[in-house]
C-alpha cells in the first residue's frame, strides 16, 4: 500500500495515499481497532450539513473568504450525496467526545478542497469557531431529528394507513374478545384494528413532541459552553443556515452549559422510540397468535406466506415478519438502556458518551423505519380475517353470557356459563336447562351485534 506522510501536533504519521483523511484520523484508526461498528452514516451526513452552515457563518463573520467557504460547501454537498463514504472509516468506540470523527470530517474536507486549488487547514479553517465539544453534540441532534422526521415518522404513517385500510375493509365483522388470554366479550374486528392503528399513531405524537428539544443545538458553545473563539451571534447564523438547508427548525440551545453536558433530549426522544417499539411488539404478537395454526391454533387471521418455515417440516410457514418486528423491539429496548446510562454520565462541562449515544439512537431509528416498512409490505397489507373461524369462535364463546347479567343477574349468569363449560353444551342449552329464560328470550337477548 502506498502512503504519504501527514503531520499533526503529535508529529508525522503515514497515511494511505489513496485516501483523503489526515493524521488524526489515521491515529484513531490505529489506536481504536475495536468492534468494527463505524460511525453511522447519518452522523457524517449531519456533520456535512453542520460544516457547511459553519463555513457560511464564518464567511459572514469575516473568518473565511468566499472561496474558502465555497470549497467547504461544495465538498459538504458531495459528502451528503454519499460520494466520499469510504473516507469516514472511524469506529464508534473512540474518544467519548467524538473528537476524532470531527477531525476526520475536517481533514477530508481540507484535502478535497486542496485538490480543487483551495488551501484549507482542518483546524484553522474547516473547524473555525468550533470545538468537537459543540460540533459532535450538534451533529448528534441534527442526525437524530432528521432520522425521526425522514425515516421513522414516514414509515409509521405508512403502517398506520395500512391498518386504516384493513379497518375500513371489514366494518361489521364481529369477533370474540380476549383479556388475560381468556375469552371476553365481543368486539368488531375493525375496532381491534383501530387499536393497532392508534398504537402506531400515539408514539408518533410523542416523537413530534420530542422534536423541539432535539432541534436545540450546542453549536456556539465551543469547548466548555462559554463560546470562546466564536463570533457574536454565530450560533444563530449557523442554525439559520441549517434551517434553510434541511427545512427543520434547528435553534441554538439557550444554555450551552446544558447543551454540552446533557443528553436529556435524546433520552426523551428515544423514550418515544421505545414506546413505538413496545407497541409494535404487542401488535406483532397479536397478529402472529391470531394467525397461529393453520389447524391447531387460533387461526382467525390469514397472513401472507412468504417463505418456507422449516428445514425439516415440509409445508410449514411461519410468521417471520412478526418475529422480525419483535426482535427489533427487543433491540430498541436495549438501546434505550444504553442511551439512558450514557446520558447519566455527563461530568462537569461535557458528556463523553456521545458516539455510543448516537450509534444506539440511530440504530433504533433505522431498525424501526425499515422494520415497519417490511412488516407493512410483507404482512399487514396481506392480512385477511378467517371469517368462518371468527364466527365459530364467537358463537361458541361463553362470555356472551355477559349480556344476560342485566336480565338474570351476575350470579345466575355465572352459573349458566359454568354449567355450559362443565357439561360441554352451548350457553343457550345451559340457560334453558336452568330455567332462567325461554329460547325466544335468549335469542332476543344474546345478540353479539348489540354488544359491540
């Protein structure tokens, strides 16, 4: 491998000649050969937004020339487009402030600008008016906000709409309810599906409520929150540019001492992601249990048969999309614990658990968005009710006895249900045998369509 010599304040180091990073990136590569999990692409994209906004603010403040700011802007656009993905090789498990990733971005921008005839220093120009201590938490919030608005919410809205269509397709179908895993009173299938829909829509409202705090940025706080070396009004200038570029209402955090050391907004927002994961777990479990069978389970739903389910049992088909969703939910819940622990570890003027917080939040967002789309396309949109099985179970349920309570009383109704269960008869037969109602009275009273 051909190399070139790069230098930083530690001295010289050999860097691969065919790459655009510099000395600090190379030192990180050599010192942190841990895990292999690279900084999420969303973080690099967020840095590319941030560095462009910072360059334009620095130009307005007289710290950069139009040529220098223009070169940074051009490179940042290419980074966001994915042209230079292989230039960002650093792993999550590095310095807790993310300094090496900040410098990786600075070095790549400087070297690419030099190739275009614009000489930039990674620290003096690309990182002007900034510190890793305010850029990484700002990039983290940018990436988190964009992942919620561009990935999670759209996927959730598509899934909720699929449930709405299923709900509207069967407005009058009645099924037996179940509580405590036991038979309960009836409800409409559409009513149950409406619950699934709201289980998606409610966490979306929570996520939207979390966005204003995520949109507050640490930029302008520099090293410890005082704003040392940043021009007056720099934070608002940067946020204004970010709003123009992204359409997201990014604003300066009014208290930079809070912004640099706290990750409470991330904890709050990820709590909404966890709520969504918990609800998806419930929905997926409902669907796979209700589709269980095909002959020896509940069998009240038909779900798409996507692939063979067993390497030994011919013809077996499993609810694999539901299983994928439940695994995603488990992972998101684990990620939530990591983010909570990380957020509790701010010491003095800085939290140094930023890369692990970013990794877990963005992993959750990506998994939930991808998982909801897969679940929708390969399962939910193909769900149909087994009307015959639903109707048989409804008519066979003893909990229809509940509508007899106003007529014969709770204890007499319970006696009828227990007799039917013990004797293996229908509820009607038990009621008639005990003499509480005539056949006509029973038929007039036990009407599932009036119980929903």
